[in-house]
C-alpha cells in the first residue's frame, strides 16, 4: 500500500509539472505580437563573485537565517533580510531552480518593517550580478499578479542597460502586461531638472565681447579718474567723486560677469561631483544603499506572469548564474 501511495504521489507531481509547462506555453502562444530579439546583457560595473563590493552567496544565505555575515556591510539592521520558514522555501526555489522569487503581495511584513524575501533575493542577485525578478502574487479576485524586474544588481549607469530595459518592456507587452511603475522615471526627471538648470545658467554666460567691453570701460574710466587727479584735484573734489562713482559702476558690472561665469562653473562642477558619486556608489556601496531600478508590470493571469518571468530569467542568464552559485 505504501508503494502504491508513493507511486500515486509521484505521478501526481509529474502531472502537475507537465500541466504547468503546458499552461505557460499556451499563455505565450496565445499572445499576439512579433518575436522579440534577445538582448545583449550589459557588462556589470563590477564582476562576480570575487569583487569586494558584492556579497558572497554564503553570506546571503547566512543573513537570510538571521546569522551574521562574514563580510562587513553585507546587511543592515535597518533592512529586513531574515526569512521565515515559508519565505525560506520560496527563496530556495528561486536560487536553486526558478530564477525568480514569488512573494505574497509585495512581500511586506509589518513585524519586520520591510520585505525580507525581496531584499534577500536582491542581495543574491547582486552576488551573482544578474537582474532581480520578483513575481508578486495577487490575493483576491480584484488583485492581479505583478512582476518586477530590477536591474540595479548589474551596477551600471542608466544609459548602459537602457537596451535591456527596453527589451523587457517589449516582452512584457507581448505577454499582455502593462507597465505599472518605473523607478527610472523619477531619476530621469531629476536629471532633466539638473540639465535644465545648467542650460539656463549657460544662457546667462557672458560672451567674450561682453568681457572685452566691460574691461575696456573700466580701463577708460580709470584713465578719466587719473586725468582729473593729475590736474591737482583731490578725492573730495566733486569732479573726481563723480568719475569714481562711474568707475565703481563699471567695476561692478565686470564683477557680475565674472560671477556669472563662476556660477556656471559651480553648477557644472556639481554635476560632475554627482556623476562621480553615482559611479563610485556602483562600485563601493552595498546594494541596499543603491537606488532601486525596478520595472513593475501587471499581468492578466498567473500562468502568463510565470511565463513572462521565466522568459526574462532565461534571456538574462539567471539560470546560468544558478549553476555557478551551486559551485560556490
């Protein structure tokens, strides 16, 4: 009887696996749209897994259990990483087989003050230098599944992974998804605001002709003052005082031109400092300190959400990363 029961259970498990694969294939085949060319992955800013800035896979597993990481700075007391039993199972499925993690809703747990499973999976993806993909399962008839694709673990600038993100949007559209949120929109808006400020400052930048004219005016008025004093008039003489007033005005106008140039230089230097700080952060800061760069999509049903996540996993090399991680 025990043998018969074991055979029935094994048969049921295989049947469910076959059913899931067929359902995913049907979901993909049922979505109209042209084939999408697989993207060329951008080269990560730092390679894996030997870079000092990236965590080790073993440390990720340690802090997921609440243990201390050997590498200092891997986790933070302010960022939830410790998983409960159910989250640990989902994490193991993601890192050993699926390549994407499944959460109930957003994965937020009030008692932990965050989403430990999402944070831990992001940490694992940072260790392996691959995008972080999360399938957020909706609860109830009104809530649909969402899939988030976060490219921040690649640690590259926005223009470097732009083709990859564009490809993800194309694939999502093919699966009937629509974009719910894009973290980059906020960063791009900030960059546009900074560029607008620099453009406005450049418009006020004095020309060489303006400088020449102002310097000539100062020189000529200085000659006027000296000429009057050579007649024997002192500083208190009305004619000298009036000429000095004009000279001060000319000098003030020249100083304003220099101040305009200094303001443009200050703004340009600030832009260079921001860019340097951003690049330094990519190769120095822990992943939980970096801004998230997630594309969040809403999918029509569970099977389509899984098919979309699986396609992105396959195209972005996460399955290969799973194989490498097992050897670490």
